[in-house]
C-alpha cells in the first residue's frame, strides 16, 4: 500500500500571535483585495514576501527555565488570565521593572 500524497494545494493550520494592529491590517487588505478569508490574505502576503530581504527589528530571544514557588505560579496564571496576556509577558514586565542598583531584599 502506497502512502497518500498530499495535494499541493492542501492547507494546514498555522497559529501566530499578532498584535491587534496587524490583525486590522489583514482585515483591511482582505477587504481591499476582495479576499474571502484572513487565511487567503495571509497566503497571498506570504507568496509576495521576499524572505531573503527580511531583517528583524526585534532583539533575539532566548528561552530559559527558572524555578518559582507554586504560589507565584498560581499568582502568575491568575494575573495572566485577568489581564488577557501570556505568563511570559508578565515575567518580562517584572524583570524589566527590576531596579538593578538595589540589593536583594
């Protein structure tokens, strides 16, 4: 039995985290170009984009693991849910808020 070949036009989900402003750009482009869906708009944008010319304006990221007490983890989850943000965003904000010239309490 030979495996089924995927048609070249088959699609699969791609989940990306976008600022609202970028989502609004997708919607504006969708309407302006007459596309039916956001997926169709993004596929068109990707097909037109020259990836070889891309340079990131953002700082490179590094993924780290740290140990936190259960109580802080619970607090982080609760705050993230209440604020509608990712836990990582809260951790970054807390680290950026550190006063580097102060000694540990």
